[in-house]
């Protein structure tokens, strides 16, 4: 063990030494009723020096699928064989999480408020605290998200693929598709990139919902990424299948108002001009076809059957018509025969380094 690694890692004023596993509560600001809510971080330090990876979820408080992914990752990783340090933050926006809200009490979107300010609004303070206590001490990051309310996302990685370190992490994660996604102003990814920390963003599921297949895909992806950056021993099983990469996406919007009948599944591969939905007059007098303007894969979809003209219905990632996507194989590999926790369940069996 290097002398430098033998030193403690200070998180929230708490020193965590190699070989230790501690939960640290970071205080941001009390609520109106003076309850001192905290962001909790589980710090898992291996006995050997290596990368420091943060994995976070619920930056948007109602995006909870990642909370369960992180819980399972923490149960899966064998600390004794871990190289480096895992910083697990299942609930970043604890204020929004407690109220089933995307936002914080001051009405701001945390993922548009970085780098924040230690003397600013509640959202700004949380953003600044997270950057200083977590991102600044990390070498890599994974940010877990979902679609919004009544809107589901198919498992995908969003990343800036021109960055070699980010691209390699994105491919190693093993999600079915990678979206070459530009960085939004004020986002965690933007600030982490400026700090030299490569971050990938995993999207799956819908706000306020769990999806077992997508959770398993997320757990598997985090473990794959940890193997890739050297935190866990390489797997002896078959290599991760290279994901499909898409450089552009578009939303298909409702051509009229009415009730929407969906004709394709989330994750389905569609062809240009294929009918993917029907918007009908509730009285039954008229039906309007919704067609895909491109060949691609459905990576997002509205779940509301009632729509107004112009509402976003389908999010499609553009891919070549010659691209072959094995949708059924993806589901069959991850769908459990039952929901019991057994050693055969992906994402629940301990990973021995």
C-alpha cells in the first residue's frame, strides 16, 4: 500500500481509512421546521489504492430507479477485494425525494444549478456541497436518472463520445444503446468534466417507478464499469456486447388531440414511415396515424393515453436501417424467473473482486 493511499479520505469532516466502510451524513441546510436533513454517502474503501468512483441517484428527487440500483451494488461488491474507493450516494436531492418532487423546495432544478454557491439558495448550496465533497475527490462518476412523470426511458447511456475516457466507460457499462449527448449548462456532467472527472449518465425507467429489468441492467452496468477502470477483477464470462451508438435523437409529437394508442414497445426498432401509434377522437369518428420520421430505436415514450396536439409521444434514437438490435435477447437475459433474491440473480450475488 502506498504511503499516500494510507492517508484518510475526508468526506463531510469524517476521515475514512483504507479497508473501512462508513456512512457519512453531509449537512446542507435545515428545513422550515428545523429538521436537519442530510445527504448520506456510503464510503467503501478497498485496502489497495485505485480509482475513486462516485455513483449517485435522485439528483431529481422523483427519479428513484437508481436508488435501488445503488442499494444492490452496495450489497454486491465485496469490499475485501475492492481496489480503490466507491462513493455511493443513492439520494442526492433528499428534499425532493421526501416529497416525490423533481425539484428542491426553492423550485429549482438541481441538475441545472451546478456549480452552485455555498452562500446561495438551497439548490445552490446543495450543488456546491456535492461538488466539493464528492466530485472534487473522485476520479470517475456515474449519474443515474430516469424519465419524467408518465414518461419512460429505455436503458441508455448518455455521454460525450469525443472524450476517450468517457467513451470507454460508456461502452464498458454495457447498456443496449449509447446516445452521443451534448452537455447541458449547469449540469453535474458539465461541472465534473470541467474538473477533469469523466462521468456517464444512465437513463432508465419512469419517475416514481421501479423496473426490475432496468434495475438489473443498471447494477450490471455499474459493476462492468468498475471492472473496466480496475476497481474489480475482470470477469471470466463473455465480453460485454458493444452497444449501439446514436449521434442524434428526436421526439415524435402528436399530430392532433385525443386518446393515444401505442403500437410499439419501449426499445423497439422502427423503420422510417412506420405507424407507431394512433391518436383517436374519443367519440370514435376519426383516427390519425403517428408515423416515425426516421429509422431508429424507441428510447423514450409517453405513458399518458390522453394527449394534446404537439405533445411529445415517442423519443427515437436515429440508427441505420441496417442496424440489428436484439430487443428480446436483452430482456430475456435480465428478466428473472421470479423476484426472490438468490445467488443466481444478476445484481444480488456478491462480486468477489
